[in-house]
């Protein structure tokens, strides 16, 4: 914490943490009451004559949080240590975290969630997951470096976004699995059972009214509790470090590490917009229209989640919370040190190819050569990358058709043009993680580097 | 003796505004939707599943509501705020420290962040329920453009407080326009537009210059972003929203199993 000593910092977060644990306690006790009253409590173990159910478990959790609340309110260093993530754990996380671990970890995490989705959507499991993440967040708030970034006023909505996305992804998957199970038994989706019509007045207008009242109250509280940020007056000569775009564009700013600005800032954002708009014209699957399902449109589901949750959201989270001065990567409990040096010597593919593998200088047109000759030599010099890229975008789609029944079927139903548009959009999307891994793993800078024409890829 | 409310509802003024008795029976509940300008956005009746929160998440509606909040708080803020180098920062300072109801700025800022989030969640729900499938393909496209406009609204508004956070975020965000292929002076192919050895694309004529109105983020940019933020983009978004809502009705209402 800059300019604060630890005691002052702990006092600052103490009020928040106390209320936070009280809220968690209330949340779990409400859950206990709900599962008990509704008869949805599941038996965990049988102890003698009585059975311990999830209602007891949530009640117990609520009591634990209730006990943590006064510790959180204390603001005293020794007491707060009891409700903190252990120092050693923080060290391990800081050291282990890097862009590679973070990104590959996110991929693995999402794959596990998807494959074992039937397990993770169980309300009991999901509730434990929610409690665990909220607890981890609370325990981390006593770390000054973590709290500094999370409490930044403009970052608060992103914390909200993470939890909301978690909730809605769960809700969508829960309803989809419910429908998928029904389909297996030959039943129509749940949505089809509610064809009965109701009048908009009162059934809908009252929902709208209540929503508006709640939202207004919520916004007012948020606006009163959290001040909008206002820094020093603008100065064209004092560049802040790090300089960050607004949070919703931080995924694009992260792409600047791997792509030149013309790709990261212009071509790829345009492709994202065009690709999104093209979805209804590329997804010819007639199933899954108007109800939640995963099994009936697995390919579309996985591709969308890959683009949205992984490439869009986790990159924003990384850009917001884990990228510090000089756009260096920092662990969640690490101090943002502007002097942290990351020695990186990134190398273009042509240098790998000609100099390191063939042990010869890169081809170069002699001085005073004509423009066509110079161009030809540039293309020759960059040919490894060009071949690789053309192969990736033109041959991979065909190879997929030849090698996989699924893609052969896609090709047959979509026709050449539509299939190639789909394949190229998806391949361009996949190129980002490929480039990221090439960068971190092999320090590869550009596949094709033509600085003469500012055309690096 | 008639009660006061009966007298009011029996008066000529009341009857000239509301053509029907209170919506307490089926006939008048239908009539109220048909005869009220604001309510006629809705159909008269709707499938039960179409109003289930667990199906719609209410995110489209919340986004629209936040747009209205942004409009109201935005207009109030415009009464105070002057988009000039001399006053912009001072006016925001005053809103924070002295102006009564300065909390409008917080409402406006958090509402804007909220709108970005809810518009994503709305897109997420529409995707997960496959609601972009025929006959609603084009409305999805309109929605994608509205998503883009929401981000641009937020982006242009980000500059207006004219503090360090604002100009550097916009500087970082708009620097990329320098590299626009052909039309940016640091973009690939910019040399193609060279006439008699004189480049047509310079830092005073390229895409970034068009966006900022200057070679760097300055007063021209502030004015340009202010007009975009308060007039141009909200107008465009309003038109598209009207189409978006109208098409929901024309495409068969909120999606559901066929």
C-alpha cells in the first residue's frame, strides 16, 4: 500500500470485511432455511438416529462466517491474520502465476467444468463453489496488493462481472442439462411446457416495475457508497505507468503484446464484430431454438464459450488485475513494482528459419535493386511464415473435411463459401492462443515480419 | 357521495388522457396495453415461459432501463458540465465536492459500467437459448451493432472528466487507429497512397486524426467525443433500439420452443 502503513490499511478494509462476512453468514443461513423449508435438503451422513443434511451444512457455514465477522471488524493485525490467506500460499501463487499458467490454467479449468458439467451444476456443488470463491476473495482482501487493485473504483464492476458470469453460466448449464436429460427420456424441453399465455398486464408489467424499483435502489446505494474515480487533471506530458484503456477494451490491449496494432486494434476487433454478426448465418443447426441445451448444439456452445469466456473475459481479467507497470505480469498478491525487469528477446520466424536452423544470413536484395526484385526477396525471406499462414488458413479447413466426419458433414451442408468463412473465422480466433503460446514458449515474435511495409503478423 | 378518486377518474381531463377504466378486468387489461403509448411496446398476452426470469434473465430489459437512467442523469450532468480544457475538470471536481446532487455523476458512471455488463449478459442469454436462429437472425445483427454502440458510448464518455485516467485511456485506445491498414500513417500499406512522392496519409490526415480531430488527445477531441457521446451515438442507438424492440414483436415475440 503506497503511502500507508499496514495498520492504517487494515483499518480501512476492516469495516468492509466485517460487513462482508455478515453478508455471507446471512446468505448461507437463508440457504439453510430455504432448503429446509422447501424439503430440498439432501442427506449427507446419518448420525445415529438423525441425518445431517445440507440444511445443517449451510447453517454451520453461516455460523462460521458469523464468527469470522468480528475478526474482520477488528482491524488489528494479529487478529486479521486469522482471516487472511497464509503468507506462504500467497508466495506460492505469486511465483507460480505467469501468463502461461494463467491462460493454460483457464483453458484446463473450463474444459474440466465442461466435461464434468453434470457434476458441477448440482446446486449443492455450485453453492460450495460459490462459498469457496467468496471466502478466498475475503481472505485475500487483507493483502494490501490484492486489495489495492480490487478496490479501485473502476475495477469493482469487473469483480461483479466475474461473479455474475459464474452464476449465469451455471444457470444456463443447469437448465440445458435439465432439458438434455428430458430429451433422452423423449420429453420436450421445460420451456415447451409453459406455452400457456398470460396477460401482460399485470403479469409482465409488475415484474418490470419491481425490477426497476430494485435496480434504482441498487444503483443509488452503489453510487453513494462508491465514489467515481477522479485523478489529477489531464497532462499530456505525465504518462501514467501502466496506461490502460477502459476495462472492457483490456482484452484488445492484451492482444497488443502478441500482434501489431493494425491487427490487435483494427483487424481483429472488426473480425470480432463481423464474426458475431455472422453467427446466425453460419449456424445452420435448427435445434436448440428457444430453449437451453448443450447436447443438441455442442459445437456452437463450445466455440462461443471459447471466444466469450476465455478469449474475451479472462483476457480482460488478466489485463485488469494482473498487468502492472510496463504491462508486465504480476501475481495477484504481488506489489506493482515499476522497476521489475523482464528480459525478453523475441525473435521472428524468419530469423529462426534462416539464421538458427539453416545457419545462413537472411536473404536480402542487393542495394539499388528494383522494387519488384526487392519485393520478391522480402517474400522469399518471409516464405516460411507465409507458407505456414497460408497452410493454416487454406489447407487446415480442407484437411479437417478429409479427416473428420463432423467437418465433412458441415462442409456438405454449408457449401464451400460458407464453410470457408466459418473455418477461417474460427481459425483466426484460435490463432490468438497459438500465438500466445508460441510467444511464451519459444519467444516467437512474428510469423511474418515485413517492417519495410509495417506489415507484421 | 363519490370518493375523491372516483371524481378524478370521472373527470373530463382524466378521461381525455386514459380512455379506459382501471385495468381490473380482462377487457380493460387488454385495452390498457393497446391504448397506452408506452405499454404498446408489449404484446397483449405472452407465453408464460417468455416472462420467466430463469429463462430471460431480464438482461435486455435491464440494459434498456440503464439506457434510460443514463439519459436522465446524462441530461442533468450536461446542465453543469462544459466540455472545454478550461472547465471540464473543474466542473467534475465541483460535481464531486460542492454541487448538490453531484451523485448524478456516480449514478451515470456506474450505470454505464453496468450497461456494458448487462448487454454482454443479454447477448450470452440470447446465444445460450439459440434465440438468434431463424426468424430472428437479423435482430441478432441489430443487437451486435447495439453492443458496439454501447461500448463506444462508454468509451467516448470516458474522456469527459478530463483527468489523467481519461486522456491516457483514450490515448491508448485511439493509438491503434494510427495503424489502420492503408488509412493510418503507421499502418501497413499507408505508402500506397503516395502521390508524386508526397504521402497522403500523415499524422494530420489519417484515421486517428479523424477520430481525435487533432494529432493528439486535445480540446478538439474533447469536443468531438462530447458531441458523439451526448448526441450522435445516443441518437443512433435509439433508432436501432426501436428497430430491435419492434422486430422482437414482428419476429414472433420472445423466443421459445417451436
